[in-house]
């Protein structure tokens, strides 16, 4: 932002894209970055709330006092740097900028509506099961099936006063983790050797579709998150770890963990577990451990034999009830 005496910069040009979406102000307000009307500021990212974070780059959004007309700056590391802004009061949001492979942004023209969300999951991933046409728990059929987010850090600071002739000013931001860590363990899987692949597809319904950065919470619109579990034949178990945006603030959706298993003969089997209590009543909502048990898969076909179900249809799996 430094250089000649006067710089006429259009906000839409200042805000390049993240995840293919233009980060520009709906007002398309021109910014007259004249040196005698602006101040130079040092932006510092203090990582005391996330000491192990190692983002490759950081984005800093400066909004006007009414919460509109964002101006974005990108820093090529986690430390920060120098910027120049017009005098007045600003609100700021920061987040890591090395998330272009998964992050989509919408509503960023106003600080209170800025949301980060993910792409649709057309193929679930583990067994290359297509998302369209899979059996889904009742009441979740209309939810988007979406990819899980990557790691995200960020924070917000309100009422930053940018005054003239006060010497070098410093804006300190305190980024913290904004996503939730989920672990899934499935135990007592009979005939686990029948599964074709070492990776099994799964979904978790009723999760927040995105993250409202301005409000520092998950969005109220729910989605079904994809997941991938790894099989352990020796332990008759499955295990998976993934990130989410957590529950919707309303906490009104049920959470179903659904497994989709393709066997060696090509037949397809599924089962849904109601894990609502494990998600909603987790002691730490940012680190949730889901445990389910008792999946009875068909026995592997004997040599020269085949299983009877139609391989083109999904078959429900029997579940052993725990006494």
C-alpha cells in the first residue's frame, strides 16, 4: 500500500479470490489511499492461543465502522507486517490464507455474515462411493453432503482506532483454532475381511455447514460431512479422524454416523448409528470421540462361490445389540 503520494484503489481489485470466489465489497467503494489521510500500521499475529500453528500465510480483513466495505491484506507468513489504512475506526478479522484447496467464502461484504464453508462431496473418498443415491437416515435427505474442512485459525478485533500523527500504531491479533477435531472408532466388526478396501466411507449428519467468522460460531444451516475410516482386520475395528465446523448453534439436528461398505464380491452394505448424544453431550465440543459397536457383515464367499444380494443395491447390515 506504500509508494506514490496518492493511490486510487478499487476495493474489488484489492480483494483477490479464495477458493474461486471474489472477496469484494458489495458497495464497490473506491478507497483514496492518500498519505496525509492514512496511517501506517504494524499488524502482529500473537500465537499464544495456538502455539503449534504453522500457517504458510495470513489474511487480514479491515472493515469500516459500520461493518461493511472490507479491505484485505495478505501476509506471506504467520508473523504479520506493515499496512496502510485511512483514519477512523475499523473492525478486523484474520484467518490463515493457505486454505484455497478447500475453503469457500460468502457473505464477506459484512463482518457479521462472513462464512467459510466447503465444496460438495460428489465422491465420498474411501471406497470411491458416489454421494448421489446412497441410503441416508430419515430427516437428513435434504442436507448437502460436503467435504470436511482443513485446519483453520483466526480471530476478530473490534473498535480499532486509526488516528493521525500518533507515530507507529500496532494491531495485535490472537488467532486460535476455529475447527473441531472428531475421532470415530467402530468395534466388533464381524467378517471385516469381507470388505474390499482398507478404507471405508462414512458420513456424519446434522453438522454445521460452515463457520460464521464474524459471530465466532458454526452456521445454523446443517450438512452431512463425509469421512473415511481405515479398517483393522486384526482388531475387527475401524478408525477415522477428521475436522468439522462443529454442531449448529441451534443444536436441533440429530447426528447419524452412517457406514458404507463395499465387499469383495461387489455387494454394498450400510448401517446408520444415532450418535446424537455422543456429539451433543461431548465434554469438549472441539474434541469429540464417537464410539459404536457390533457390525455383522456377511461371511466372505467360499472359494468359487458368490454372495446372493444384488450388487447394485445397498443392503442394510445387521447390528449386534450390546447388553
